[in-house]
C-alpha cells in the first residue's frame, strides 16, 4: 500500500516540475512556484520511501 503512495507522490512531483518547466518557457510568473512545489512533492516521496525502509528492519 505504501508503495502506491510513493509512486503517486513521485509522479505528481514530476508532473509539477515538468509543468513548471514548460510554463517557464512561456514566461508564466508562477513557474518557479510550481517547480518548487514539485520539488517538495519529490522530497516527500523520498521521505516516505526512507520511512518505509527504516520501519522494515
């Protein structure tokens, strides 16, 4: 069950980073914010993965 959450958060983070990069090409003012939120989701996915590894000693 936890693996699906990790993949979902990771995929959404990648989508936000990609959307931010594309919108940066069109000079959208919030592009950096969208990419930063994507990086936060990527960090959350990494923390979920690490938490699962620590708990499965």
